[in-house]
C-alpha cells in the first residue's frame, strides 16, 4: 500500500462503484471521514444514474457499465484526473474486471483498490474452484459438482436427496434452486439458460456454468472477515449474525452473535485467498457444530449492516487504513443479541422539475 498519510488540507476521496441501492454505505463512509476528522468526499461511480447511491453521494460520476468496452478507459482517465484514495465496488463482476490488471494500474496511481489479485479472485468467483480450495485449507464446504455431471448424480443419488443448484459464477444467490434428485437434471438445464461467466457475459446455456452442491442443513449465519488492505491478507477480526429471515437472497432479519466460534474459519479463508479488506461469507452450522462455508463475496456484503447497527464500524476502519492511520480494534467491537430488520426508506433528492444531472460525467447529487 502506498503511503497515503493525509494532512488536514488535502481532500480525501472515497470512490464507491456500483453501490446501487446500498446508499447507506455512502452515508457510512461520509460518517467515517467526519469521525476521523478528514476533509473529504464520497463519490459514486455508477452507470445507473437514477440509483440511490448516485443521487445521495457528495459527487456522482456517470461511468460506463463494467462490461462495456469503454469502462477501462473511462476509469483510467477519471482516476488520473481525480487521484482518489480508496476504491471499492459492490458488484462481483466489476471486481473481476478490475482484477485483470486495471486494479493494479489504479493502485500504481496511489489508490487503495479493495479487489483481490487476479488468481485469488478467479478462484473465489468460481464456486467449484472455491470449494476445492477451501477443503485444501481445512474448511468444511459442500461437495460441489459441475452441471454437466447432473445426469450421473441423478442416477447415483437417493431419490429424496436434496441438492442446491446455482450459477457457478453467480452473485447474490443468482440461479438458486433447492431440488430433489428427480428434479435435478431439469433444474440444471433451466438455470444454465441465465448463467453468466465471471465477467458478467452470457454463457450461452453452458451446463458447466452451473454447479450442484449437497444441501447442508443447520443454522445459517452471515460472517464478515476483516483483513488488511495492503494485499497481505492480515486477519484483523470477524463479525457475525444469525440469519432469521431471508428475502430474494438478502438477509431481512438477523441477530448479532459472538464471532469467536468463526475466527478459525475466517483465518483459514484468509490463508486461502489473501483478502484485501472485508469479505462476506455465508456459513451453515450443522447439527454436529461444524461450520460449513457456503459462499464467499470478497467485498462488503448485504449483511454487514446488521453488525454496523450494533456498533461495528468497518468503513471507518478501512478509511483509517487507506489514510495510513493503522487499524483500531475497537472499530470491530459490537453488541451481541441485537436484532435488526431490513426495511425500505425514502429520501427526497431534488425539488426541481429540471433533471438533477447534466449530460456530462460528473455532477453533485444531493438534495437541492
């Protein structure tokens, strides 16, 4: 990590890409700057210029979509002109594009880019490869097969056996189906129709862009591993919540719990993928007490807000690290037993009948 220690006279710039409806992260990074006494701004980089994050950021920049050929050039140009201090993305496919070399170019300009290196991200994005890597590092993970093996599995598995079918390179539970053996082949063929490759392009219905896993029963938890942002994957701590209700792949109701029982699992994941910042994990604890790692997202996940509301403050920790201030363990402390619910909220972003942004690439997007 470059030496990014700041004086009070320089604006600290946090660039958040593809946050979409997660506007609360814009607010929390803004709060982090204020908490640390750093003059700065939180900038939204979005191709969806009517998204909540675009409209509430301190500044908003219309950026091509990550799968657009113009994306890399636009990012290079904007970063050269603006020299932000920190970049994070909330879209796995965008992270894949950044990991192919673009992220290293942006780092060379002095930005802390919270993206894994290309080899680690290729493993994490591939659910089949990730399951194998986890087992090599002593982490329990479901048996995982490619969709092209569904016929053999259907012939060998008990009729009432339960299977999980999902996109191999999916994000946000995309393609998720829970099926019995008799439904397995049909489910794989159906899920393959919408499957994408790791860069977000259509797979053309390739069955091997689908995975089949054994279904693990138990209590489900969301666990955040927090690591250094210098590319060394230094373990800083873990956060955890018990999932109580889900909606469309997102946790809707959860209660914070002691992260201690998950520390060993998180450390082993760190050894496997050398994380760069926060890592979101889905874990099911079986009846015998064994935690099975079901899925990994190497970024802030949709479940982090449940521990943030209980007192943790990873955005402030990340800004501290990017500013060269060092870690503060107190920022990973939170109250256990706090139940929170996801709900919709509304905010006025303009009282003008005129469009709130220009046709150019940058605009202010707060309430007028």
